[in-house]
């Protein structure tokens, strides 16, 4: 859309925060008449509203209208709704918009529509990543590989960096590494990526989507209209099925990744080497060495899968093999993602507080043996039977914390009755220190004490970062005592 089409257009932005505020700013800068609605009317919401108003006044033009505590009513005269991704589709605001024939976009859709609005600038192609787990790590790996190839790039989207800032900002990019959540994809009907990957699919956010089928369908939107490659997980048939169902550009290829020996049109692992049999001249007889497993940090199985997905997207963009190796070597994971905190008395303490669902926890547990497992928190409606069943042989013991720990305790009783369990009947933040001490008591030299909660953190902590920090502090205190 041209910038002139926005002048005077009455747009309602649903939500403040990391998505709503950039959307409101972008629209105000284009000359739209902006109204922001928010369910919240607390101190944080009022501060965000004041910040937005001050920003607008510095730049001139009409102040955006901000309606706090009223996110249900569609403002009169609205011609477009732009929503923050977390707002559920059954909100009354959206029903009212649908009845009025008003389109609803997400902030990602807005960024996509505005990507060619800067005169004299060629829009950067998007390499998109989604999946239940591993998105942020894979996108950051991809950005590292692209930078190693000498390309101007940024990791943006659900990773916490606004796509609107990347699209409308002063810095120019050759290509963008884009993390997309199922929420964002739900509200992005016209997005068409250069290439995209769905890393895995497991039940998550079903309260938002309503069903696993709806969740998977929203994930699958990332493949729609791809021009070069649809990257899928060969060990997760649901991701390949999404490729089959997608309407893509003529010539777009299906590219698999596997932790085993790759077939033609796949990337995989052969004798500790990451290899490419997709982007080579003779896929049936050739394999291109990309990197060693040891170049991936940490070299846990699911992280190697992340690296292969990132490599596939980079190769789809034409990145040379040496850049894949150099980019993976340069990459360091974000905190609280299988992060080794310390060795204390020959026991490793590993923080994977980011494992907020059973699928992520299963991948984390598969990386170590034997394990003293610290788990629990808010279950979000999850069942833990399959997680415990697949991981039981690796468990030395379990220490349970949080509001829904009983669900994990019951699954352990059913599927791993021989595993000792400590049930800490407390949900205060100090419970983490007690959990680490109990885990240390149960661990033997050579074991790993692993924080992989399989649950959300908000019953005890502000977020998973604070939970991981509490774990690291408790381990540090333990190490100081035993020094």
C-alpha cells in the first residue's frame, strides 16, 4: 500500500505493549487516525499510553486516542483493525469488526503490507520460522549464518524485535530472519515468505486456538505462497503434511531435515557432520559438508535439529557452506535455554527454564542421562503421561514445585514408580532454593540436575527468565557453600 492510502484512514489498534505500540506509531507516522484500545487500565497501561501520546506530540499531528479498560467495543468509523497477536479471535471487538465488514490484521500483516512503502528501497525477503519449540534459537542461528555470509540481516518478529521497526526503520537489510508465532500467523493472511520452516508440532496454546487442528492450520500459514523452499521436520510427519497442503509458488521445493542420514532433498547428520543433500548439483549422489556437530552449541539433539533447519533456510537463500559453519560457531544461545550453570561436586546443573511445555521438556530431557529433574509450574491444560513415559529411564529422581506439580507427580507414579519424588508444597519464589538443595541431595557424581519445568512460570515468577535466574542463584549459593 502506498503511504497516501493511509492518510486519514481510521485504524483501531487492539492492545498496547511490544506489538501494539510500534503498530500505533507506524500508523500515526503514515497519517492514519489512530485509536488504541486496551483491556488493561493499570499503572503499566497508563504509562504506555502516556509514552505513546508524548511520542506523537513530538512529531506533530493529532494525538492517538487511547481507550484503556475498554477493549470490547469497536470505535465508531473504524476502517481497519490491527491487533496485537495475543488477543484471542473470539474477542467481542473482532466479532463487531467482522459484522461491520472491517478487516483485521496483525502487526506482522501490517509490516508485510508496508515492506515496500519506502521509496527507493527494495524490500528484504523474509526467511520465516515457526513451530511449537525452538523458534527463537533457530532464528538467531539463521541470522548468525546470514551475517557470516556478509549479508545485512536482523532476527525479528516474535523474538521481541518489531518487524515494523525493521521494515520502516532507517537501516536497510538484504534479508530478514523472522520468528512467527501461531498467534501472529493467524492474523497474517497475505504473508508470502521467500522460504519458511515449521520445526515441530505439539499441543500448545489450545485454549487460544480452540483445537489442535486449528493450531496446526495457523502454523501451516507460514508455507503459503513460499517461493523457494518449505522446510519441514522429517521426524514430525505433521510438518510435512502442512507442506503438502500449502499453496506455494511454482518451483518451490519441500526440504526435510533429520538427525539421521539424509535422503535426497534433505539435510542431516553423517558421522558427526551436518550435511546437505538438497542444495547440491546431484542430490542423489552428492552431499555437501556444512559443519560439525561440535560446532553447534549446545550439541543437544533438538539443538542440532534447530541448526539443520537454520542451515536449510540459509542454503535456500544461496548461502555458501562455509558461512553455515562460521555462523553456527559464532552463535551462542540465549539465557535459560539448556544453559549450563555450574558443576558442583561433579554434578552438572543445567537451566532450561524456557522449556515451558511438555514438548520442550522432552527434548531437554533427551539430552542428558542420568537426570535429577526439577519440574512444575502452571500446566496450561497439559498432560504429562507421554513426557514421563518417554523419559523415565533417564530419571534418577524428580523434585516438583509449583501450582500444578500434582499432575506431574501422578504421571510419575503411573509410569516411573521407582523414581524418587520430592514434592515441595510451596509456590513462593524461595521454593527454587529448596528444590536445588533437594536435587543436590539426590544427585550422584556424573548426574545432571536439570531445570526443565514443562510448565509456565507465572504461578511463582514473573516469567521464565526470572525462574531461570532463581535457579542460577540457588546453584551459585550451593557452589559457594561447597567450595
